[in-house]
C-alpha cells in the first residue's frame, strides 16, 4: 500500500484540519485491503478527471484520490460541486469490475450511495437517506452525491459529502436542484473527516467484494434490499426529466436488477429509467 499527502494547502489556513492520509490508510488496512494507495492533494480540478486519466493509462484498481479543494468539481447532469477548502470530503475511487456484466454496472453508484448513507448514520448520527440514483439527503436537502464515470473497463466513483460547511457557505440551489446542507447544518456533533472517510471506504469495499463475487447480482448480496430500505424515492410520486428532455411522471415503485428506477405511469404501465433527473412530488 502507498500513502501520500500532497500539500494540504489552504485547508489548514481556514482553521479546518487537513486530512491525514496515513491515519486513514492505517485504519482502512485494519479492516480491508483493496485501497492500495490513498493520496490527499491540496487542490485539483477534479479527482474524477485525474483518476479517469490514470485509468486510461492502465492504472490499477484500488487508487483513492482525495482533494481538500476542487476547482472544477462535477456532479450529475453537468452540475458543479463547490465547497470551501477542507469543509467537505471530495474523493474518487478507481475500480475495475471485470467479472461484472456492463448492464449491471449501473449498481456501482447505488452501492456507493448505500455505503455513504450507512457511514453518515453510523459516524455522524444523521438520519441520511438516498434519492435515486445517488443523491445523499439529510431531510429534504442534499448532503452529498456520487458520480460514476467509465474509462474502458474501469469505473471511477466520485463521492462528495459536505461536512463542516457553515450554512452561509453553502451554495444557493440552481434551477431545479435541491438546496444543499452539511453535517454541521444538520446538527451533527461529529465533524472529523477521517473516521467518515474510513467508514465510507470500508463500506464500499465490503459491498463491492460481495457484488463482484456475485457477478453483479444485487439480490444475492442483499444490496437490492439495502438500497430499497434507504431510498426515499421509492414509494413516492415523482417527475423524471430524461436526458433528451422528455418528462414522465408516476409512482416510483422500485429499482430493477440493473439499478434502473421503475416508474408506474397513470395508465398502469411501467417504465424503467436508466438515467434522469428526479423530483419528489410528495
């Protein structure tokens, strides 16, 4: 395993302690072993972009890149991810799920979402929930999110969680977007990022190992049931904007074996949505 700290830079200058990569690596090594290199850098454009470039060059599975600040952080649907230095967890993981059919890889961001929500509940004692496919909610506001991007047979998972961000530091919501929140704003007394990062990494590894052994079958691993229990979208009426701009609405009745949201239309027919922007109507 290799651990690197690259100039934490401006995080410490804000009064927020920089992440200790060695401490996280040691804690993770005691409970797993997939994350072979945890690196912390002060500033980068996007940790996802950095690991996608490594993946394209043949970089091995298991790299973890954490940034104290991203200058070009990205969320789903092309949205920006903005956070003050040292106030959030912003990191990416490089995976190569070679045993899993491509159709099942839509479960990877859902798997990561389950790991994040479980860690937030365990470490920060905040009653987090999921909004399909992979927004992390605290109440009705967005606490974090996951972005999965592919490079050949590799998948890079980008994860962001607002931790110590003050309410006045949170960005205003863009058109159609949820209001943002943080663990601090949600009332958590635990704002130490190292235990949170450790718990997320351990949670992703445990579920990922089981999922790969099951060739991506979410039922055999219990992942499907775990996601359904934590997902606030299932059971609600929703409006979905599809990538081409088409709108559909109906009841979200579940998630299928490929991770798609199943929406029951008013006529009784069901549509499986692979990608889209979901609004909870009630």
